[in-house]
């Protein structure tokens, strides 16, 4: 890759994820931000929304004024359904790549998309041109795709420890329990419209128990490694903190497999994955070490007199679960150091 910077546009720059994305990109040495786009507050500086962005950047503008010939890479952090419409119009610009942080290109099956999102996919023909891109698992494939679909935050925290264990057949593919808790930023700026219960910002609230949208991603990616039926229970919660996510995962060990073997395997598997930290056995962890970083911390905890293991997985839902992972994917695509611009 040459020393030239890549020209970038961001759609949805003023949402929670968009602002973290712009903040990290503004400090990235290989990036030039050309357009920051949103629907409201046109003409405002990005500092109006996030004061800790120090660089002078383009003012907020409408995406209809983008000169696509000037853009190498587009980040989209838009509500579900909007990226589909835009990408159908702009993929004719051959050098343009897209990293989409919405759910629009995560699911390969449009019928499943409709089941979980409630409307028909508007760019079905583009799904085969996209890659579901959890950074640690796609390093040899990502350069072959123009549309990069970043996973959701809950699936990121669950898949990083569980996919390798399922693939290696160290755990039972049935009776898995994923108990996940997220800071309320994961619900976006319209949280008060989505969650109307009282004491929203001072209580814990379980939701989406029967059919959370992220279950569709978990199903899709688990099927790739199990190639057969499996079952799990997934319970997401909103907690009264702005950012951070902790997934407490209960799995059954296969016969003859110890918790120590599972820990040793994960440590070896993720040895070259800089942003995944496997903690010492039985370590109690929370989100304190991953807030405002792109790291995932994982702890394997053994249970006495049981065939189960508890795995704790902690991330920052806005960074490793969204903006940071998107930039990690960008670094891999363009042959930059994977850590570049990320903490």
C-alpha cells in the first residue's frame, strides 16, 4: 500500500457509533475524512456533537452532495434498511468499498432478514457481494469483497470465544446460555422511543427474549461451523451505564474435556489476535478494562461438580462491537497494521 491516504465518507456521522467512528478515524494516520453526513444539523461542526474530537473536519452535510469519484471507502452507520437503498445506487463506482455497520448485509438469506427485521431486503442481489466480517475470523477473505458487513455487538462478544470452541468440538452445541448485558448506548439515540419503561437510566431491563434481531446472526454463523442443529438461550439486557458489554456464557464441556483444556485452547487460538485477551483461569472480569478500547477480554471459569463452564466476554459495545471493529476491518483490507489508529 502506498503512503497516500485513503479518502473516506461517513454516513450517519452523528449517532453514537458514528461519533466514535469519526473520533477514531480523525486520529488515523492513513485516513483523510472528506465527507461527514447526517440528516439533521447540516452545516454544524462535528464538535457540536462530540467535543473531544480535536481535528478540524468537514462540516456535516447531506449525502446527496458527495462526489463519489473522490471516495475510496464509505462507512455507513445508518438505521436498518437505509444502506441497502444507497448501495444499489453507488456500487457503479468501481473503486468504492463499503464498510456497513448496520444489519443490512449481515444476513445472506433475505427471507431470514424479513423474518427478523420486518421488511423485504431492497438489494438482494448485493448480498452475495458482501462478507460478514468479524475481524479475527476473516483475515484471508476480506480483500475479495467490496461490501463488508460488521457484526452486531452482542454476536461479537459471543462469537469470539464460542465459534472456535464449537468448531473444535470441545463443547456441546446444545444447551448453551448467553446472558448479555449492554450499556444503553447500544439502543441508539432513539432509546426513549424504543424503551418506554420508567427509570430507564437507573434500572436493568431484559428485552428481546423471544426474538432479538442479533439471534439471526448467531444462528447464521453457528451453522457455518456446526453444519447441524444446535440450540441456545439468549437473554439481552440494558444496564444503566452508557457503554460496555458483558456476556456471561454457560456451556457444557464434551466428555473428557476440562475447563483448563478449553482455556488453553482459546489462549492458543487467539494468540495472534492482538485485540482478544484471554485472562488467567477463573478470573472475575467486567468491562472496566475494555471501555473506550477495541479489546475483548475473555475469562474461562470452572464449576465444581458440574459438566459446565462459564465463559465471560467483555467488550465496549460502541468500539469492538461497532466502530473499532469497522476500523480494524479497514486496516486489514488496505494492508495497514491491524492496530493502526486503535487503542
